[in-house]
């Protein structure tokens, strides 16, 4: 019996499923690595905003860039916790 995942087509393309698993965040450590990468990009973009828009406008855009990372990181960590809880509640369910 084949497990239905969004990466397997009707014919059961297992290779596509293997590639698709590379893009799934499974652990908190992986989430923290992604959050770190997002934060680096956000700060870099925020610095560009500070030079392009001096004053309060640049500072607000900088805060918006870094604030988005906080929101995305919280959502990722929350989803990982939720998936772990669902898996613990129903051990028969396949991921």
C-alpha cells in the first residue's frame, strides 16, 4: 500500500516523493536554521532600506523586515509542535 503524499502522483512516482521530502521541515533544529537564514536576509534588506530611505521611513521598513521573520519563525515552530502532538496522539497515522 502506498502512502498518499502531495509529492506522489497517481502512478506512484517515488523519485518525486524523495525530492519532495527534502523541502519538509521535520525538526526544530532545521526550523532554527531556516529562521537564521531568513533573519540574515531581512537584516540585509533592512540595511538597504535604511540607506534608501533615511529617517523614520527606513527605520519602519527595517522593523517590518525583521518583524516578518519573528512571525514566520513562530509559525514554523508552532507547526512543528503541532505535527509532533498529532503524531503522538495518533501513532497509526503516517506522515
